[in-house]
């Protein structure tokens, strides 16, 4: 089945530094990738959608200069949290949608998430 | 905006009992999906029900969909400790998923 690898699973960084999170589709071509943010005991909030080779489309209220998304290939998308601050601490999850035949979940496969803690 | 919205629930049940959770949404849908999330992990797809279906089964899972009421329910029968997780419904459209608030289920061994 379709597999999405997200790395790192957790990261602690100092305030003011930047952190990059990678999301890779291992066995299919991900034409579209999604980045979500999740606060404790809350639902997933879509941050942005990216198509391979195109600029990401950000949801209202999400700072595109703060959360840089790159989808340079059909198997890799990255989310960079720039100049991180404690309020950026959260759980970030990527999802990829591709064209692997036989996907019964309408093509959405999720990574395992990244716990970001900014100190 | 969130299309799927579960009634906020935190269920605590004994192993072997059934767990039922609900989801409501606001707009027309083509399908509705249910996902499970273990603590601190990503989402695992459980089941998808299309708008022209009323009920669907997958193992111990039973999903119903009432498009006239814009609601869905997920039933887990004969629950196990491993079913302890958060469960989310999601509706898709315009090449994106919108998630509801989630139901936290704790199955006590």
C-alpha cells in the first residue's frame, strides 16, 4: 500500500532558529501534498496544499513567509518553520495524494507526524 | 473551514463493549471518511463511505451515512484495548480533506 514517511518524528529547537520537516512518498508519486497542524486534543487544521512544481496554496491566516513549503519532486515535500517561536510548537502532519491505482481512501496517505517544540 | 464536526465526545468503555461516535457536516459531500489517530501519531484510514451508500462494514467497523441529516456514525464492535485512539471523520472536496473535532476513545482492559 501507499506509504508516506515523515521526518523527523520530533524536534526541539531554540527560539529564532529554523526547522525543516520532510515528507516523502515511498512507493507512489504524490501529485499533491498537504500540511496540517494539530494542537493537543484538537483536530487537524489544514495549513497549505502544494502541487509538484508549483507554489503552495496557503489557508487563510497561515503566514507563507513563516511556513515555507517546497514540493520540488513527486516524492518529496518539505515544510520549513522559519524563525520559530514557542507558539509554533505543535504537531505537524503531512498527507500525500497520488495516483496509485487501487487506493481506496481516495488517495490520502498520512505521515506519522512531527512534534515540534520550540524553547 | 471544517466540514466534518463530531459531537465532542470522550468515550471510556470496557473491553468487549461497543463504541459509537457521531459526525455531522454542513455541506454536500461525495464521500465521508473515518480515520484513527493513536496518541502522537499520524492518521490511519479506516473506512470510506460514498454519498450514495447508507451503511458500510469493514471487520469490526460499521459506518452509517444519512445525507438527509448530514450525519455519519462509526460503530466499533467488541472493542479492544488497541482501539484506544482518537477518531476523526473527514469530508473531501476540491482536492482537500476537512476534519472534524475528533472523538477520544479509551478502552479499558
